[in-house]
C-alpha cells in the first residue's frame, strides 16, 4: 500500500523502530531505552511490533529542542 493511498484514507505514515532509529542515526536499543525511561516518542503496538506516528515523532523532537541562549548585555546603552 503506497503513501498516496494511505493519505487518501486519512491515515498518516508510521515508522517502525528500525526506521526511526535509522532516521535519528542511533541504535534501535537507544529507542527502546528512551521509551523505558519514559523519554521516548509515543508509540503503539501493532501486533508484536511498535509503530510511531510521524506526527508523534515530530512533536517529541520539538519537545527536545533546546532554547537558544539569550545574550545578556553588561550595561545600558
């Protein structure tokens, strides 16, 4: 089933744990460890496998974003 047909059904793409690990450039075990610690992306079981909605992964990554450092000036103008 292709992604065009899925989007026509109102379904969004999902990633396997291996696909997510490849995308992030980490080992699969790192994804499992993050989930065990409660710090990983939301996932769902489909049979015996975990799947991750792309939107959940994006939301999780956005939550990891570190704020930019704000420059503090030493004196008044």
